[in-house]
């Protein structure tokens, strides 16, 4: 098939998807400058996406270590700790079961959303400049990288005009769900591998279609696509499994729909396509079998989800409401979701109407039908087991009820299925705008203008940030080494909990060189070993948490002193430390001296060797 764009506008999208792509020609140094000039528009779009991502997160950049995303600071503290632990791979000190938290049991990194691949990749940045800077870089890179990846997919696979591709990619990278998830959910915004996975699946389909080439199925390309798909899937597991799960479900729905809509293609390509997918799955499992076993059945692993699908269900009304993080959003919308990191469904009525109009105008093309069905299925799944309307739970069951309780599936929050709607709606917009730009008449201007108007209310606003308290010199100056050996266990007072994870910043600032008891993580501490947030609090940590909350100084008896010694032994602790500027520091110091004896001052912290 010729690489030139056909003149019939209605024939462009589906023919472009199924046309055989050609390998890029090698560029000799003498032609490099010409190639750069030819791609000047693409480079400009990419730089624009990076600039937008930087602007949305600009509140962090004056001093990443002293600034925090104000809408979800707890998860930011958690992810910075994850990045610090991941960076230790560069030092040869890394395992999927880390004992740098929840001493002595440790934490299963596969069970938690630890973005291992990103943490290891940026380990030099973390070790040189600190995890807060790495976090800020990833917040920008995930948004911009996702948008750029979709732009390349739209221009290279759909052969869409750059204006159309840029509009669609902007929605994919900076839509309401992506912006809200940027509030400290790095594993959900790292979606730049999803377009790669989609491209490899399409490439495999093209190679498996005997009608795609004169000589029948291209087996060499089928194998290379399967190998590439296995590599991309494997990498995504170590970036964010939930994104991979959502991608797989969406592609499955679209593949079935496409096969029904184009039965001739299904008959021609199914044997080769199925074989390629089996090869990809087999290759991926060779690498992932042990990590996945470790996640579900290994030490500190869990096989279930800990979040209630009834609580994390999308409110039906939220679909036609504008996100509060957009220029046209309002504060009243916040009650329609669980928090500012989950504005996944807030697309607004203008965009929904524009997407529906584009789908009707494009007609019954297989790709359009697949996108529409995928949108309806994932959107319906986001409603959870029972449909909620304006905060009221109805008796109407949602499609998610059919999946609830299934292994692995229940680890995905229903409302996050809505994240898959963004690229599906974006694809419809890209196809419509591209068709309009290739044609003539009023549609050439009306369609792009209508899409732009529908997207305008969703323009995101910068994420709110705030100052966070400085860390004690005891940690930042390395004085902790006088209290505990690297690799040992330090007990900060008060101890870290899921609701108060701030002491984990001590370990983060020290590149996770020492361990800590308890903390903020997912582990098997629910009923019968099911998933739970955090672990059981030891009696001494409960006592210290109460003093930290209310002040005062309880009278400690011999039983509590014995318990304190037993708890320190259980944790494997070498040292207990209390920063002098901790709230109720005098009360905490008095309590600790009753438990462990006189304190020793090191820099700006009181310490007790235990």
C-alpha cells in the first residue's frame, strides 16, 4: 500500500491503522540536519508538552525538598521513600523484600506500588540530589512522556495530521484523571509505555494479516513484535501493574469488538495474531513468573486488594461534571469522589457531547466502533458494584459486580477504569479532526473548532503546593550514624503510621541507609492474612503516639519499661531518636527517659541507645 495519504477522507483512519508500516530509513550524518528540520513540528509539540507539565508542577521546583503537593502529601512521603529504597540497587543493596521499613518483618516491594523500574533508572539522581527531586522530575516526565507517546502513536500509526494528534495527545497526557493522579500517584501517571504496547499489538496484527503484504504473513515482524511486546509488558509491571491491567482489559474489549466489526480481518489474521500473543505472553512469563509469585505468595505478599470497590466507585454525576483541577471546575464537585487524586471521571458535558458527535459523524468504522464500545465498557465498570448518583448509592447493580471478588481484578479500583476512557475519547477526537482537515467544506473548520471548545473547560490549573517542615540536622547532617550503624534500625518518635508517615522522610533523606519499624505500606496484616495498610502497633508505639497527640507525661510503671525493652528487641532497634522541635517534645522526652533512661543529645535530637 502506498505511504501517500489517500484523498478520500472517509477511507483514511481504518486503512491507516491496518496498512503495513515501513521501517525507517537510516540517517547518515550528512542527512541528520534535514531530518531534524523535517521533524521540527514534532520537536516543538514535545517541548510544549514538557513546558505544560513543568508549569502544572511548578510549585515544587523552587525547592523540591521543602515543597510538597498540598492535596496528597502523605502519598508523596511514601513515594519518596520508595524512590530512596529503589536507588539502593545502584549500591548493590536491593531486594524485593526490604527490611528498611516494618522491621523486623519488612515490606514486599512487589505488593506495594513502588515504581521499581523508575526508581532504579533514576537512582543516580536520587543518590546525588535526593528523592524529592526525583519525585518532581517523575511528576513532569510522566505527564509529558505520556502525551508525547500518544502523539507519536497518533501521527505514526493513525497517520493523523499533527494538529489532530496534538489535541488528542494533550487530552491523554493532561486530562482530568491524569492531572489528579499526579497528586502523588506516580504509578498511575507513568503511562508512556501504554502507546508502545498498543503500537506493538497493532504491528503484530498487521504482520499477521496475509492481505497486508504480497507474500502473506510477515513472520519475522510477528516475532519481533511479540518480543517487543513481552519486553514492554515486563517493564510496565515494574512501573505500574494497575495501568497494565487497565490497558489489557481495554485492548481485550477493543479486539473482540474489532473482530466482530471486521470478520474478514479476524478470519485472516487470527491464527498468526493469536500465536504472536501467546509467544509474547510466554516470553513475559519467563521473566515475570518469580516476581509475580513473590508478590502474591512470597514473604509479606498479599493476593487480594485492600480497597473497597463500593467506596472507590465513580459517581454517575461526576462524568458530566468539570474537575475542580480544571479552569472551569468548581469546589462543589469534590464531594462526588474520594479525594483530589481521583478526579478520573470528571470529563464534563461538553467533551462527552463532542465525543458522541464525533463518533456519529465518523460512522461505523471498526476502529470507531471499538473505541465507542471500549469507552462504554470501561466507563460502566468505573461505576462499581452499585451505581451511585449524586452521592446516593442506588439499588442498581453496576457491571463491576460481575468482576468483584475475582483474584487480581479486585486489586484495581473501579473508578480508575475511567482512566482508560481518556485515550479512547482522544482517539475519536483525533479521527474526527483529522478527517475534517483532510476534507473540504464547513466541517474543515467546524469540527476542529468544536473539539477545541469542548476541551477548553478542561484546561488544567497548576497543582497546589505547600511548605513542609524541615528535617532535623540529626538526619540531614548524617549525625544519625553516631546512633545507629548503616543497615541498623532507628526508631523515630513518634513512629511512622499510614496516617502520619512523616518520620519516613528521615530514612528518605538518608537514602534509606537505616531501617525503621512499622510505617506506611501494604502488608498481610488484615484478617486471616489479608491485605491491610500498615501493621500492628506495638504497645510502646501506641503509648508514644498518645503522648505525641495530647501531650502530658504519663507515669510509666515497671511493666511498661519491660514492654519497651521487649518492643525495642522485637524491632531489632539500635537507637531511639526524638527531634527537639517535635510537637510535645518535652512530654515525649520525659516519657522516653522513664522508659529507656537518660537521653544523649546529638545535634538537634535526643537519642537513647537500646
